[in-house]
């Protein structure tokens, strides 16, 4: 691994120039403020995209801020940033300067992977000078916001890209209301199967002295749209039939005080534990410990909020757990309703109560569902498979336009 703060103009000669792989003649440049295998959402996508591309034997550069030796031992080159690119008042200016620095360092034979479609605006300004190819990604919340506020800019940004990857069918179909973009393809976020298939750390139940309690897990940012209050309303009726029932709420966010008040209003303090933000190891331990995973999110278009996909449903399934989500946004991509888990209507605590009651009362009834959910998660949502698809589509697009 190489780390750089300033361009030195000497790394534009690639070892891969004579490679049989036609993509080896390009630098594959990934830009994101923070890149981490332990971060959520886009941070994790950036990390696994870099690892997956490097596995293809092409030269990969990651420009961003990183805590610790994130890519130590790999062939990935790090272009270290001391400050975030995104800022309320200076994002475009910082990104413009960064593009110019990277152009001096890496030349024209570069493919830019922009994790946010909004950053393509600056790329468009410099495209003739840069001479780069560009790939970008679409996320649910970003699409809702830009479609409402900057529809024309979003349209031009998409058309400036070789390929655009939507994180779900919902995201793709929502943006196609503007026009039938031919360059948008669905590629769901992935997981690292080895983390789940081989997980054998000590049991969270034993460490926390939870015994045989029945556990419902929610793991997300604490916000209004995640559906915590729907789960709490269902819980308030379930505890009469399942007095040993416990709801674990992991994550942090500004909506915590409202959720805590709802817990108090239903007199459920003995049945709900707030865990705060958890690291990756504890997250896996929680998935292993729970009986069912639940996140019945809602779509809030006025606040530009939607569950664009919902990777935690896949993570729960990879640990052999039944997941319950809502039939909104990209969640139907993550949960195959009736086979790998269940979908309910947003806010429908009555349906949720019935599902939870049956799952908790008759666990053996759902063994086949758990097995199928795990097999599907590990097979269909591996990062290796997702990056392979991205790489193949980018290669095809580049070859068509070369």
C-alpha cells in the first residue's frame, strides 16, 4: 500500500499496461470522504468495491480519509485526504481541486467511481480536461432529494456516466419516472459471507445473562422512518403472551428520546434495552442471539427519506434469522416475502404482532425459512458476486465506447 498527500507525478506508469485484461490499462479511482469495512452504507460499499476491483488485478486508488491501515497488505494505493470533500459551503470547490490534483497524478486513463451521483456535477464541468470515464451509484434518499430539488442536474449527471448502479429496483424505477435511462442497472449492496458463515464467538445471551429470553432485534440509525414505534406497539400486546420477551434496540440518532418516551408510555421499560452504537463484532453477536430481526421502515418523501435497500435484513438472514421488514422502498429486494422473511405494510403493528407471535410460539415451523434465508444471503448477496457484476458491466460499457 502507498499513501500520498501530494501528487508526485510518478505513478501514472502502470505495471498492468501490458496485461491481457483490457481494464488493466485504466486506474480505477474511488473517491469517498470516509472508507471503512466497519462503517455503514456507502463507507462499506467503497471499501468492498476497492477490495473487489483489486482482486481483478487492476490498479486501484482510493482517495479519502481513513482511520488506521485500512488497506494494509493490499495492492490498493491510498491518496490520503486530511479533510472531507463534502462540506456545506465548499464541497464543489474542494472536489474540483481534488479532481485536478488526481488528473495531474494519474493522467487520462482513469475510471472514476463516484459513490454519490451528486458529485458528478463537478466531474461534468471538468470532463473534457480530465478525459476520464465515470461510473456512479444511486441511493434511495439521494434520489428522493435530488429528484425534488435538482431534477435537471440529476438528469445531466446520470447521462454523463458510462454506467450507473442503483442499489435496488425501487431506486432504479423511481428515477426512471424522469426518463428510461438505458445506463442504470440494479446492483444490490453485499455482505462478506466469511464473516457470517464462520462466526463462532461467545454467545451474547450468556455474556449478558439473558438465558432463554425471546429476543427481537432492531439495528439501525434511530430515526423516525425506521419503524421503532410500530414494533413497540406490537410489543405492548405481545408481552402478555410472552412475558420473557425482550426488544434490543441498537444504534444511535436524534430520535432516541421519542422512542424512549413511547417505551415509557406503554410501560415497557423492563422489555426494551437501548444498546447505543455497536461495532461489527457486537453486531454479529446480536444477530446470533436474536430470535427475529425487525425493521418495518416507512417512506417519508417530504423529508427525502426511504429505505433504499436495507443491508441489515441480508445480514440477519446470513446468520440464519428471520427478518421482518415493510413493503416499501428497496426492502423487497432484501427480503423475499414468505420465503426468506416477511413484508408488512408500513405502520401495520397488528400484522407485525401476529407474525412475531407465531414465530416466537412455533420456532420449528420456520426452520426451512431460516435455512433458505441463509443460503440466499450467502450465495446471492456476496460482495464478490456484486463486484463481479459491476466490473463486467463497466468493462462492457468501456469497450463499447472505446
